[in-house]
C-alpha cells in the first residue's frame, strides 16, 4: 500500500478544484491544439488491433479517446489517482476507468502493449519511480508515449512565451475557473520541469530504447517516445 505525500495531496486537491472546467481550459490555453497533440501521440504509438493500452494520468480521458479514434480495436484502461478528474472521462466511451497511483501501479508486470501519458510526469513527486513503474507495466518491446509540457528553450520568443505562461494563463484560469492559484502552478511547473533533452535522457536511464522526441507549441510541449527493452 502506498500513502500520498504532501506534494501528491496538494496536486490532487488542485486538480479536484479545476476538474469541471479542465477540458475547456485546455482548449483555451492551447488554442485547441491539445486535441491535435493527443492524436499525434496516439498515431506515434503504432497501435494495432487488440493492443492493451494503459493511459496513465488519464484525467478526463481525452488521450484515451484519441487512442480509440486512431485504433478502435485497441483495449484501453484509463488510470488516474484523482477520482473527480476520472469522473470527467465517464460517458466518452473509452473503456475501463481505474483509480491508480503512478508511483505504485496496481497492474501486473509486463501487462501492456502500449503506455501513453498526457501531462502527468511533471506533476509526480518521484519521476524515477514513475518511469520505473511504467517500465515494469510494459511488455518487452512495449511502446511508451509521454506528452507533457517542457521547459522552453532560450530564443527570441522566450519573453513572449514567459508572458503568456506567467500572465495570460493565470488570467484565463481566474476568469474561466475562478482558480488563479491552480493556473499559476501549471505554468510554473512547466518552467521548472526538465528540458526535452533532459527528459529523453531520463527515459534512457530508465531502460527505454530508441528514445526520441518532438517539440510542439513553440517548444513548451514535447512528445517523447521509446521502447521497453
């Protein structure tokens, strides 16, 4: 049995507060691009009919839905540690919903053909342990896809990116959800997270092969993928 630490408890409370308007804010913050990114992740997974897919940190189920749209013959388990977020996935026709902690997955070793994760890894309290659990849950040769925000690179657009992250997103969050604090955390967690290159190296250290990544949204989002050894 695992017990939530203070970080996990705080993040869970944050997502509980914004769950009802989570999808709407995602559309607004990304100008609707988050749906395209999820479809890109699902296509990159090389899904086959009959694949057993774990969507870890599924939230309201949009990535699970993209998986089913790309490969209707896949079997999807949507797992999240927050029941209020996961309730938002009900009615989307995506398959089984499971309460699960990314640091102590309630699944057998070598169970899944594909593991996808959207906007989870920057929020976990122990990235090494989360990656180890992902590795354990995948079959040998299984495919891992991670979509998340990433620390933006220094370039001519960086001042505009920081203004959007630090000013516009909290303002939108306050107007749409009434929770400015939550939408101050989300941008700050992006700027404080690993770069795309650093996360790729963490995946290699965790044992994944053929690790590659693609930057999106002016370098503030990245899709990483690799194979379990």
